[in-house]
C-alpha cells in the first residue's frame, strides 16, 4: 500500500509540473495567498538566540495564568495538532521559519566542519556537534504559527540555500531541503510534530527523520529529532528532551545522545544536559563519550587515550545571530511565510491584538475556502517542491524534486 501511495504521488507531481509548464492558473498558484512582493509587506523578525533574543516584548502579562486558562477544558491525553492558539500566544513567525532558522541562522559554519573532517571519526564527531547546534531556547507561553498548506520559506546564507514547504496540514508535516553546491552538502528533513496535553505539561513529539549528506565522501547521516516539553507546574519552563540517534551506514558509526531536563527549578545540575556515546555499530564498542550542556559547551572524550575535546560552544555558535533581510522583493513567492503571515506579524509587533485576531482569521478562513473548492472539484493538493509518501510502519517521508535549491531572494547577512 505504501509503495502504491508513493507511486501515485510521484505521478501527480509529474502532472503538476506539466501544468506549471503550461502557464499560470493551476491549483498550486492559487493555494496560498500573499500580500504581494512589496518589501514593506514582507515581515522578518529576529531569530531566537542563546540569550533568548527574539521579538517577545509584545507578549501579554502573566503568561502562566493565560496558558492554564487556555487548557482548562482540554482533557489530558488530547492531541493538540488541531488546537488553535489566539495571537496573544504567537511569536511573529511561522513554524517553517523556526525550522529554517535552526539551519541558516548560525554564527559558525558547522556544516563546513562536517565536510572538512579528514577521517570518518572526525566527520562523525563534527556531524554530532552540528546536530546539537540546531537546538534553540524556546520561550514559555508563546509558539509560532501553524503553517498553512503550501506555505514555503526560502532563504540563503552564503552558499547554503534553504527551502521549506508545508506538505500536509492535517496532520502537520513540514519538509526541508538545503544544499551547498560549493561544499557538496545536502540536508533533507521531514518533520511531523505531534503535541499532546498531559495535565501539567504539553509534550510535542517531533516525528520524522533528518538526513545530512556529505556527497564528497558519499556519506549519509540519518538522525531523529528531540521532543519539546512545556511544563506548567511546579514552575513554567520549556526544554528539549529525549534521545537522538545518529547513524552513518557507510562508516558503521552511530551515536546515542540523551537530552535531559530537571523537573524542579532548584535542581540545576542536569538542566539542558546532553550525555551520550559514539560507537562502532558492528562491534558495539564505545569509541567516544559525550558530555555537556547544549546551551553551554559539549565535550567528547576519546576512550583510547582519554583526551577531552570541546566540540561545541553554544556562545560561539548561536549568540548574536543576524535576522534575514530581503535582497530581491520581486522574487519573493506569494507562498513565503513572511508574506502569508505579514499582517498577523505586524499586528502582533504593534500589540494590536484585535487586528492580529482578524488577520489570522482571514488566513485560516482562506485555507478552509480552498479546501472546500478542492473537495467540490474532486482535486487533491500536491506539494510543489517535494514528493511525499506515508506508511503505517515508516510514517511520513519527503523527497525533494530538485537536486539543488536555487539561491533565495531572502538572505542572511554574513
């Protein structure tokens, strides 16, 4: 069934590209609505950094009280993937932008380090450090917008070009493709967040996989994502928790990392800690031990000689990050996150909550209208930049249609 479903999607993608070649007017062109390509209508905000710097000064007071009131009628165990947040709980950016920022907003070129490792061990350690660098602090009481179907986010940082697309709305599935032709590096992510309410907390399991391909070395690194834990009691806090497994079939190396959070505010020892090991998958022999804190430093110890090396310093990597800027407004797609949500984001930044609610309602109502139109015509929406498959055993999987991501009209200043 999964193979049949995948084949059908591939055929649909081919037909979609034929329709695009025939000219405008296809369903994809109408799927998302934008504010046009006027630069003043493209709202880009500061990325979240180690210091928690982002546009959060607009938030309402007493966030814990507001959050608790929001969930007062929600039963423990409830799936929150369709839960609608009012704008008072939103940061002025989409979840697609948050995923993208974890790749292109970085002060040190961690991907070049991965590619430049002289040995398989060096490269695997660098990939492990890079995976840690994708973590960012998450502020309590606020969340990004849920991306609409067909929404995209396209940004370049130096030679790295990053493209994201929301390939499913219910359930929410986001796809990412990033390429660096100079380094011959490729990233492919498929994310399916599944948040659930547990009474005193919300835990969002991020399903799907991430792939990092070092094409010069013919190596592919496959890894999963952490869960986001939002605690209400005994004190409000958010943390990345769970286990990450990184595997490289070509070298036979794998890593097991455990990320922890303390349940109590007065226990600081394990807060944002990461511990793990790198081992030979065939012999299960531990080669390196990993220990540290992802918001401070992480070190690796070589078991063979006891040498300890710092492989990640959060202050150097995710501090003082630059926000993207618009280089060519006319080339920004109407489906771009910064356009789709521009009226909502501008209203939030201006603290005009009523206008923000109205603007968000317009975006959501347009999506419902498009869904009704498709249903009435018996049409199935098809992603523009990815082919998508799903199976009960493997979950969601996304493959980019293009080999290389083109340069973007939105860039990160270097």
